[in-house]
C-alpha cells in the first residue's frame, strides 16, 4: 500500500505570502501595524509554516523543512520583538538600528537558501531572491532611519509575498488538474 503524503509547500507558501503582503502593506505606509498583522504572523506566517516544514521533513525534503520551519520561526520572533516590549518583557533597549542586523542576518540566510533554489523553478528562485532584497532593504531602513527606503521595502515586499501566493496556487492547481495551469518557469534537467 502506497503512503502518499500531500504536498505541504502550498500551505507554507500561502502562510508566508499572505502574511508578507499584509505586513508590507503596512511597511508601504497604507495602514498602521495592528493585531490583524500580528495574529497572521503568529498563526499563518508562523505556525502554518512550521507545520509545513515538519511535513516536508517527513517527506525527506531538507530544503523545504529548513525554509518553512525557519521562516515560521522568523514570524514568531518578529511578532515577539514587536509585542514583548509592550508587555514589559525584555524591554527594547537596543541601540537605534540594531534591529537592522536582525534583518541583515535573515537576508544572509535567505541569500544562502536562494542557491538551493537553483535547478528547481524560476518562480521559487524569484521568491527567495526578492525576499533577500526585502530583508536587506529593511536592514538599510533600520540602519539609516530612512522612511523612503522603508516605503520601497514595503512595495517590494508586496511583490515578494504575491509571488509566493502565485507559486502556492500554481502547485495546488497542478496537483488538482494533473498539469501546470500557471507557468512557474520549470527548469529542464
């Protein structure tokens, strides 16, 4: 009897994509940061991606496990960085711009993971490359205090998040119809 597991990647990509779009609508200056974005960060960006990562582990996909668990934990740490000081826990006494190093390190991790997308498909390569750019723009914003760079990062982050949503839907439709309905730039091996 064959044990066929579902593809967890669309769940992880949607959790990442939708949460990224919503946070970056804020970063672009359209709405203030609110509980809706924080809740998405905890549950869909955080918990759903960790679940997808554990499912990728079970399938033997080291790349998927590392990516989804790491980015799920990114969302949880980001929400904690925002919420904990407001709760009097770990009051933020870091020097101005120090959070920029947090984003820089996530950009460095993402840049390294981008190399792992080579040989997969162009859509996945775009998600990781645009996420690298997003993290480094956020780092520059925090180092310089530039509102303009923060706004640019917001628009770039919306594009990054939408690309993850697109890839998630492409994979769902491919599995549903047995063929690629939405092109993802397959790479011939």
